[in-house]
C-alpha cells in the first residue's frame, strides 16, 4: 500500500472520529449540567449554614466532572488545558479549618469559571463540537427519507419537509424528490465530516479559555511547583551527600586506614623479617590500586569526566558500552545543553538503563536524544516484557521528581507484553557547541 493511500485513509478516519467525538462531548456534558444545577441549588442556600456546609463538596464534585472534561479535550483535540485551581490551604481541624477551606474555594476564580462553563457549554457545544455529528446524522436521516420513510411520514400527517425538499407524494416527480433529498443528505454528510476536526479544535479553544488557568492561578501553581521541586532537590542533594559519605567511609577510607596500619607493621618488620615486609608491601600496593579505583568510580558517579568533557551524547554512549544489554544510542544535538540539565538528564538515563537491565527482561535498548522547540527530548525504549508503572517501585517516580526541578516531565508507555518507552522532556537552552560528532 502506497504512503499516499495510507495518509488519505488516516485523514478520513480522523475526520470520521472527530465527528462522533463532538457528539460525545454534547452527550457527556449532561452529567456536568446536572452537577451544575446541584451547585446552583447549593449557591442559593449559601446565606445559611447548610449552604456553607454543602459548598465544598458541591465544588469538588463539579471539579471532578470538569477534570474529566479537560482530560477528554486534551486527548481528543489539539488543545491542552492545565488544571487551573489555586492550591488549597492545609487541612485544619474544627470549624475554623472548615471555614478557611470554604473561603479558599469560594474566592478561587476557577470555581466560578467552572460554573459559567456548565451554564453556557451546552449551547456552545451544539454549534461547535456537536455540529458536524448532527449534520452527519441529518444526512443519514435524509437517506432514510429517500429510501422509504418520506412517504410514510406524509401518509400519517408528519412533517413533509427535509431542508427545502418536499419528501411526500404529491410534490413533483418521485425521481426528483428522491434525487433532491439524496443531494442534500450527501452534502450534509460531506460537510459534517469535512469540518469535524476544525470544529472540535474550536471547541477545545473555548474550553481552554474558560477551564484553563488564569494568570493568578498559573502564578500560584508555579510557586507551589517551585516550592515542591526545591524541597525535593534539597532532599535529593542530601541523600546524594549521604551516599558519597557512606561510599567513602565503607570503601576508600577503610582501605586507606588499613594501608596505614599495614605500613606501620612493615616499618617494624623491615629489619626483623624483610621477606614478610616485602609481602605486606605487595598487598599494600594492591590495596592502594583498589582504593584508587573506588575513588575513580565515586568521582564518576558524582560527575563523569566524559560528561564534562564531551557532553551527554558521548557520555550516554560510554554508558551503553558498559551496559549488560545491547544499547543503541542516537544523539542529534546541535549544541550542548546547560550543564545542570545535562547532568540531570544523564543520571536519569543511567537509572532508566539500570532499571531495564534489572526488571524488564529485555535484550535490546534504544536511546534517542534530540532538541526541538527549546526542549531536550530523550526516549529510552526496550523490547522487554512491559508492565512498568510509575508507582511500581522501579525508581521512575524518583526520576520524575528530580527532573521536575528543571520543569522536566516524564511520560511512560509500558503495556503488558512490551515494549516499554520512557520519554523525558526538559526545557533548556543549548549553551556551547558539541565537541564530538554524535
């Protein structure tokens, strides 16, 4: 099958799916409208204690409904909507804590924008997302009228018009009525499918304008995110310092202490037992080599020299050479990312490769690195058994938290049976030309 035919089939399928998804938006809006009516009922009682008591639960119910709406808009259209709600205050016991939460919810602009949505959305959906699907259904109804239903409807006194066409007996020739009905029906179907993706995106932009964050909530959410990532970065740095201290204490430091004691023994044996002193010197030399090797490994774990000298592309390729699995690396980076981002990305890839070797059952791994639109994008794919999860104890959640310090995101696709694909995206600027070809 030629590539052009495949693209055409994909385009037709996209238009067909968009029409029915638009209808789904209108149908799925019914539960949100009902929740909105309940919210209105609670608002009408807000001057009483009962209204204050019910307001938080009604607000959270409305938010849960619209979270589902945002998710569908994100998945079904080309528009992306972030969750807009201001951070809630920490839970406090008693009436004071309850009123504090009530004030926070009622003063959040997103609460009232949600309510505006459920009031206006049925009308907006009717003339945007649902319009193509309704045109297609109207066209299908025209085919039914042309086939047999038109005469039946006229015979029993029903509406004898389809658009501008009389569909019952007594209005022109049968052939003319049928042909006119088929032409109008076909036009409705074609127009409906043709405009479906565009109207779906118009609806998505409407959703983003109402359900997306305001400047105030975006700033508050940004502050909250920075606070969380700063705390996580501090915790990660503290844990790394403890690891380095532990490795030094249990490894190189212990060997150096032992070497000092051995050298003291050699000092006493040089005159009494030169042969034994020579043997101890040989052991000390071996211990010094091991201590040096451990120190090099420790330094490499802090910041690999190849990463500092040649950049993340060559550093990951060096990592692949020592990996137990067959790892293929493709790096397409015109310049080097900023050093902190480069280091975070390197250790993230290193941990993902370690996870693949330990848990995936894979035989091959592919690492793709590229830079586009201000984003360093790294995809690690293995041919293992799949079934990985962010909360499955594989360390992926820790990676997500660490790259979150740089506003990075992690996406995981790991169906049972494989393959597993982990994608990292970190916003950054490219700082210096790469020193070696990728």
